[in-house]
């Protein structure tokens, strides 16, 4: 019964991760509740992240939602940063970042709520503005964070892509999934190298999150008001994450 419940929760997490992000804030505590130490839970979670992101990205491509020719400036530094972050995670206790993550979530909520029209705009890119040195460095730092702990990386990527580059929320979601798909495998291999992956739980949650990612990508690609509902889900996810950090 517990395996079926974890599978169902994984489907929901995959859907949330595809449309907004922060699903790992749900999955990591669940994996630890199953008896995995924090560092093993962190590594095990990367199995599902890899498969989920591949399924989500493939679905976005098939629906012709994204084109990557204008997004390499964000993809390359983020992937490189993620590999650095994964290595740091193997030698650092992720719990040391808990307070910083809580503060970060409050800051992100303020950024998301401020000027909501920026999140619902139809444009897809902003030309030269998206390729500034500052933007590239920011994406590298976001990549380090994603490689280190993954939780809330989707929200951070959406903030960087939507507010920093004027991508539409729907388009940014596709690029976000592609970035995670590209760095997920090398990051997973780092955790495998350091023997910090429980494959039984990893593969079970991977099945669920892949299903959720497929459903989420289909929703984003075909539903006319997907941007609006994604924006609302984004706010809900961040609020719930803040409550989890400070009150649970």
C-alpha cells in the first residue's frame, strides 16, 4: 500500500515540477520518512528528476512548444554550475542550507507577486538583453544550487528566464525542463559515484514523476490558459514551501 501511495505522490510531484517547480520540497521529506538519510535522499531524488525531465522535455519538443536556438546562453552555464553543485553536495551536509532556503523562498514569493503582468506576457525572448554577462553568471549560480540540492530549482529557473529574459511562462517552462534534463544525468552520475543513491526508491519515484511530467507538459502545451494556471500554481507552491520550512 505504501508503494502505491508513494507512486501517486510522485505523479503529483512530477506534474508540479513540470509546471512550476519545488516538487523536491515534497519528495525529499518523503524519502527521508522512508528511512533514507538526507544525503542519500538527495541523491536518490536525482533518479526521478532525470527521467521526469527527459519525458517532460520530449513532450514539449513534440508539441513544438520550445526552440533552443536562443537559449544556449542559459543552458550551458546552468549545466556547468550543476555539476559543480553536485560535487559540493557530496562533501557538504545539505541541512546546512535549510535556513537559507527558507529565506530564499520568501524572497522568491515577493519577486513572483511583484508585477504579475511580467509572468503572463506573450513574448518569448528579449534579444541581446538575455545574453548579458550578469545573466550568464546568474544562471551559473542557479545551476550550482540545482546540482547541490535541487529543491526549488524550477522556481529559480523560471524567475531567471521570465524576469531576466522576458520569456513567456509557458516557453520558460520548456527551457527549464531542457536545462534540468541536460544537467540531471551528470549530476546523477556524481551521486552514483559517491554511492549516494537508493535505486529501489529512485526507480519507483521515477515512474511516477515521469507520468506527472508527461501530463504537465501536455497541459502546458494544449491548454489555452496554461500560463495563468501555472502562475497560480507557482504562487501556491512557494507559499506551501514557506509554511513547510517555518511551521512543519
